[in-house]
């Protein structure tokens, strides 16, 4: 008797803008390189272009201005996400700070992609800040979300050079080129059951991950100093 196939992991995605990372996830699912299913796309901006990338049945959006408080909006958002029964929730260009209750509700299943080499430059305007500080390197990080802003354990990073003459837009475009493969590489670990958050520790294959994995030029994740991909 053949084994019963496991169902694809269910992914909910939070967005605020164009949704290029969302599109990368959708393309990987369609190509069969990410065994997962998008069960909902959620936005704090009803006009966000990202919502148009999925069918209407998968869309949820609301304006925070229509709620009495940040906590009330996040509670409604959390209820909508919970209804889709996701295995993972991915913040892919979601620009609102999530309240503590929301983060605690989905602890261990909540990942964010951030355009800097954390812990450097949490928050906004990361590219301009890196240039202003004379950084030689910049990049992107995928991390577990905790109540403190952009302070959760970093799972993996991708690095790009800061070139002479770069402005914020040029550097942002270079970082975006590595954001997509970085996010997909981490999600493959997640849906394979290899990645977990245990309290304040991230584990890979059951072992504590003390240093972020690095994305190589082939789009594979490697532990620093390791010869082969994880």
C-alpha cells in the first residue's frame, strides 16, 4: 500500500504594496519548486496592487482607520488569518508594526523579510541609511517575528555590495534581486519541516541555529564556512 501523500503547507501572506515577493512565492508554487499553497493574502491597504495577484476569494483587506485602535485592527486581521488555518504566515512587504498580541497569537509561524542585514537598520529607509553610513555591504534578512521591531532571530541573509554612486533606488533594486530567492529558500526549509522557533532559539533540523545562513550565488543556503548547502 502506498503512503498517503502529505498535504502542501498552507501559507498566508501579509502585504502592503506591489507584492513582488508574493509573486515570487506564487511562481515557485506553480513551478513545483515550493510545495505549498497560498490560502490567503491580507493587507492593511485595500488598494494594494499585491491583492490583484490572487483570486478575489483569497483576498482580505481593511483600512486601520476604520478601527478604534491598532490592537482592534490586528485582532480582526488575526481572526481572518486564523480562519484560513495557515501553517506559516509570511510578512512580504507588510509595512505596519504588528502588535504584541498578534505576534504572540502566531508565535513560531510568523516570518518576515526585511531589506537590511539585521541587526543593522531595523525599520524603514534602510537603503538610504546604509549609504549615508558608508556601508560596503547591504542586503536582506528573513527572521522570525517577535514583539520587538525587526529583532527576532535571523534565519538567513543575502548580501549585496554597495557601489560608488549608488542612490537609495539603485541599492533597493539590487537588494530586491536577492530578496526573492532568499525568501523562497527559507520557505523551502519551513515547509519541509526543517525550520522551527523554540522559545528564543531558531532550530534547523532540530539543532540550534546560532549564525544566519547565507544565500550563495546559486540561490542555495549555506552555513557560514560550510562547503555544501544545508
